[in-house]
C-alpha cells in the first residue's frame, strides 16, 4: 500500500477507537514492571503466578486462528505477548485485530509462561491502547541507505539500530565521566553567558543575532566562557569548569559542526605543564569509563591512549615536514610552499598567522599521537603567556590524536598590558578582513588590571567523542542541524 493509503486506513482505525469511547492517547499507564525485570525474574514470577502489567511498542504481529502473538518493546527489553480469543472474549479479541498495528503502544496485563518453543511470553488477560500510530515503521530499516534520511528521522534510526542507541548512551557517559573527573579534583561547575557583546576565547567567526529588549546586536559565544571563567579567577575562585553549547559560523566537515558541546576548565596557580599532566589523566579516565578500553582504531591510526604521551615542537615539526622555519620566513616563502604542497586556503583576510596555521595543519595530519603540540608561535596564540625562554613562542599545548587537534590549553596570559597589545593586533587583522581574528575586549582587560593569578586553561569538544567512536561529528550528534527539504 502507498503511504497515504496506510495513513488513511490507520486514521479510520483511530476513529473506530474513539467511537468505542476509548481514549487512544491516555495520559497515564498502569505498568507494574519493566520488561527487563519480567525476564530477569521470570521463574520467580511464574512460580508465584504473579500478574504483571507491561507496556511497549508493538514490533511484530502474528495471527494463528483464534490466537495472536505480538512482540512488544519498552525501550529496555522485548517480550512476546499472547492473546487468546476464548480468554479475552470475541468482542475484545476482534476489536484488537481491527484496530491495532505495528508501531502502536499497548498496555497488557497477565501472567508469564513459556511456549513449546521455550519462548518467555505474557498470557494477556486484558489490554489497553496507549498510543495509536498513524504512520508505519519501516519494515527493514537496515535496507535504507540514505544517511541524510537517517539523520532527519533519528528516532527511527535509534529505534531500529541498537548500536546507535548505545552510542548516545556512551555519549552521556563521556560527559558525565568528564564532569566527575573534574568535580572529584575540586573544580566548581559554572554557567557563563551564551549571548555576548564581544566574542572571545577563540579564533572563530561568530553567529550574530539581535537583542530586541536592549536593541543591540549580540553574538552567540564561540568559547565555553573563557574570558568569563578567567574573570572568576580574578574573583578568587581557584578551579572552575563549564560544559555547554557553543557556536561557530564556519564550514562543515566530518570533524566540525557549527553548534556543539564543549568543556573548558580554568585552574589558578597552575601552568601549562601541570595542565598537560591533568589533561592526560582526564583523557585516560574518560575513555576508560566510557568505552572500557584505551586502545582505539581512528581513521588509519592505531591509538593507545594508555602509553606515555609524546611532545611535538611546533617549529621543529613544521620544519621537518615542510622545510620552513616559521620564525625566519615571510609570506612569499610560505605561499610558495602552500602551492607546492597543494594546500588550498581562503585568501580573504589571509595573513602570516593564517599562513603558518595552514602549514601546521598539513603537518598535523601525519601525526598519530597521542601527544601534545608545544612551542606554538605567539602570533597564533593571543591568549597564552609568552615562553620565558623564547618570547616569540607561547606556553600553549594542544592534544594531538590521529592527525587532529582534540584539545587546546594555555598558561593563560594575565599581563593586562600584554593582553591589550595582542587584542590590538587581533583588531587590526579583523579590520583587514580576517573574520576569525579576536575582538578587543576592554572589560576583560580591565578585569586583568585588578589582578588574575597564574592560571592554566584547557578545553575540548564533543569531537573527542566522535574520534573515539571513529565516526563523523554529525553522526555523533543525536539531532544534528539539517537543511530543510
């Protein structure tokens, strides 16, 4: 039957239910047990001849003359249920066959037994419709190969693919393990603004919206409250973190989305060396708690998070793979090398900072990890402290796994004059067309003038989870943003 014919037939059944004085969408169920418990305590319940009330979605219907078998699933388990005409009575049994379909939700009361095939089954003495479905479930979801359709109808993807359902359970464990790790070590969870007058904490193009009550344009945050959390360090907190949603109005690919979950922590009186030690411990803890292993196959790399993490020097790595010394080069030399390597880049607002970053990204793709990138030039680290041994470099560290950056941290800059100077340089880049350059945040500089202690900050996003799953970022979001049809 065509879809519109199926819907029409189900709508007619819905009307029949209503005319019989039955509510097809009651507000409450009288369930006494979950299916998983019924199966777990099956022998005990059979011995006691215990009456159970179970609920679930009908997943299959099999008629055999005056009896009917159905499979129902309540989300935590599946069980067979058995309707017999001489137990229910002619009217109720016939009404069931005339009105129920695969996909409907039902409440059934009865006792447990095993069939001749040794199948645990509930003998139904009474039943009640909980939800009448108007559209059919796919008969063979595994036969649908359109990935876009699966993402649009994620509820069906989850319903028919246990591994997808399990993935989002793991995702919840991933963030809970992150939260538990930090709380156990004395970090305070905070919430900072999503709407900002000035974006900060990252090099990214923001989303812009209008605040009607204040009649001004505002930005959706591009970091997890970096500048706000550092103001909390000024306020006297020593350890804070936030897990929440952030937004970047940039391109989409298998690793990047525009709206995603991020975690950032800030730790007073600690530097980037202490930060790297804590982050390595955190990654190992979260991976073990979520997946039960520290060994992963990611892209073409075999990754062992359990081993001692390496250090990759930014300048040396770029020179090794490209022959360019980033501290002794110019734009012409870099652009020549980019063309030679076949690296495409956006020429709008292109500058030396972006050029060096493009060189590094080429090198990064060839590094398995796990490890930390260190020795980043100060030009590409506007919020990090200068390296004491070489002021041209920063005290910044980035997690490198399977050719990608999976986290970013610093010994945070707390010199207000230095910060103002770097904001000024970023503002010049922005005026020259670099939409990812940072804005000058005068209020943050003022806060630093009141004094911020030495602080280490670090953040990672849900991309870490998608990497450990070895799936695209969009696959690992439960309801990714989709373009309307």
